[in-house]
């Protein structure tokens, strides 16, 4: 109503359709029906209202083209200088659950057509699709005594916004129509996105960056770090979001309440337990050096007691230095917990994020294109494991193995993790061969390696003198790996020689 009132006060004649025209009249404004302009009644149950030369010629006529102006003058068509349109609520309709016919009926045709025409002829016509722009458009019109100069930057900005808005709308329609006929990946794809924030910089300070929310229908209500609320701290950077995503993905795969500490997208500490304070301490102790300056994630609410522990906990390396973190991320905070945590540092970023839903699609850029895949949602319980070795794992060893397997899923390949008692003791990540990763993980685990579980993200191509025998010699109690190598039997034989149980999952967890 406000924009209509403002335009009317500036001397514009208002033209509208149906319910909008009725509402404006009830507000005391003088409005013409579109049918008065077109001399043609609405038809096909309202499907055809504005699709008429009397409307579109009035929008598209170039004001500096004498032939255009003469043509509309000859037909008695008035020029249209402002187009304000809110499109049919397609997203809300299909999100709420509807029949196919109802979805189709909520695909707007007339609105996008007028808006596209107005945006094309933006030198003469102001297209308005966002209520947030109504105020400044009216201000510009008032400043210009009812008009805005043809070269005013506002016109190009509104034209861009209009085409972007309509393109996003059409992308949702296309996505929905494809989903009505196939579960396969579509042969063509448009992904509407909206900038959440401009970031300080990208991976390095010379790289501009931003974070965008995916507005696709498939992303509705799926949560994730891009939807997080930043309660406190410095502005987020590109690397902050990558690390927060890594921590959030890992902590929400844990079998019970727990904590994950991440550094450079790899978990350096992971622990679960009934006592969340002790789980936090265990996660830090796993690699206190790496944890310093890292990201701490919890899959449970942060209350005052936990916040105090995060704020005051000293580094296990010297027992004196307070642990420093870039980010704390959790699903929720008590008011007292949040205020306590804010007191740790003015720079500490405190994120509250919705848990990422299962069954999502993952998109990743590759030079000149995009890779699409289903997200890796596999967790223990989603597969049938086997144990081909003579030694069979105990119930406790199975639990350790599955915990290690969850951890290794979130470590960069080639990945090895060692865990025991719901604690990750060590991990090796990103090495070009699995032996190096195994050596790093075993070195981190130290003396606690005896009887622990070792997980590998992919099969062992060799066994003797390689990772499997190294683990067996070190006293590991159980090994868990996908299997599938042509030398699986060698790995089994080595385990049998050392009396070590080996679990095969049949599921690989590469992470690149």
C-alpha cells in the first residue's frame, strides 16, 4: 500500500488487477482495472490479465524512439513508467504440499513477463520486485519531481535485481517440475543463491570472498553452517566457514553427545561421553598443539558450566596457557552460557547452527564446471560389516572401531584414525600414501595405542611391511577398513598371524 500511496501522491495513475485493485480501493486509492486499459476482460480463470499489447507496448516502448512513441500513440496506449509486482507464491505453495495441478496454477506468467519487459526497458521504466526497494525508489522519484534520470545507477541496479529475481523464480519452477518426474540428477541445473555476507577475504587476504545461501527447494529446512547465527566475535572469513563446516559435519555424526576440535578442516580431537566437560577436555588433549587456534564444535547445548570450562581450560601442554579458539559452534546456548562464552574474547566467533539434514546434495566447483553428488551420510548402522579374521572383535572393540570409522570419514584422504573409549587418540591426514598417514596417527596415539582401533578410509593395497603389519606390531586390537583390494587376503593373513581382528565395512570414505 505504501508504495502505491507514494506513487499516487507523485501523480501516477494506478493500474492493477483483481484482489490487489480491490485492496487499494479499500485503502482509499483511485485504481484502474487492467481491463479498463486493455478493453479486454480477464479470461481463463485469471490466467490472462496483463498479457496484452496495451500493457506490454506501454512498458517496452523506447521513449527516445519516435517510431515507438508514434506507434503506441496511434493505438491510444499510454506509457507505463513503473512496474510493481509480487509474483505468485510458488515456493510457499509447493513447500506446503500441494497437488501437481495446484503447483502448476501457482506458476506466475504475467508478472514475470511485465517485470522482464520493465527491466529490459529500465532506462524508462522502474521495475520493483523487492519491497525493500520501495522506499528508496520513492525517494529518488520525489527528488526528481516524479521521475528518475535515464542514466541513474538505480535503474540498472533494479533491472539486475529483477532479472535475478525472475531467474531464481524460474529455477525453482524447473527444479520442482523435474522432481515430479525423476529422482535422477537433472540434465541441466540452475541454482539460485543469495549472498549471506561479504567475507573479509578468501583463503588468502588478496582473494575477495562471500558466502551465499542456496535457495533451491531441495535445500529448504536442511540447516547447515551457511544458515548459522553468528552471536559474537570478529567477522567470519572464508576459511572460518570451511573449518566450521568440517567441525559441524563431524560432531553431528557422533553416536552421542560430544566435542570435535578442527584445524584446517581436519578433526584433531574427537570425544564423546556422558560428561560433556570431560569429552571437551579429551578432545583437546588428543592434540593440544593443533587445537590451539582451532574450531570447537558441540552437538549439544552449551550451558554455563560448559562455557566456563571452554573459557578457562588450560593447555595440557603447559597447564598454564588458556586455550585459544577461532570459533565455537553448537546447536544452541543457554542465555548464561552464551554470556559466559562471550567473556572469553571479543574476537571469539560464537555460532549457533541448525543441524544439517541427511539426504542432501553436494555441489563443488571444478574449473569451468561443478561436481554433483549425494552427500556422504553413511554412519555405523547403515551397512553390514564382516570380520574375515580368526580373531573376532569384542563388543568393546566393535564400538571403538565404529567410533574410529566415524572419525576417519571426516579426515582428508589418505586418512587413518586411531580411537579407544570414545576418544580419537591420533589421526594422519592428507598424505600421498597410506603408510605416512598410519605413521602420523600412531605417533599421535603414543602409548595409548595398545588395544585400540585403527580405521582406514580406503582399503590397504599392501599388508606386509605396510600399514596393516605396522598396526599389528604396535599392538592395535582391531582394524576397520572397507576391503575390496585384490590383496585383502594378505591383510587377513597378517592379522591372523598377530591375532588382530579386522572388520570390513564394504564402504569407502574418501574425502578430497
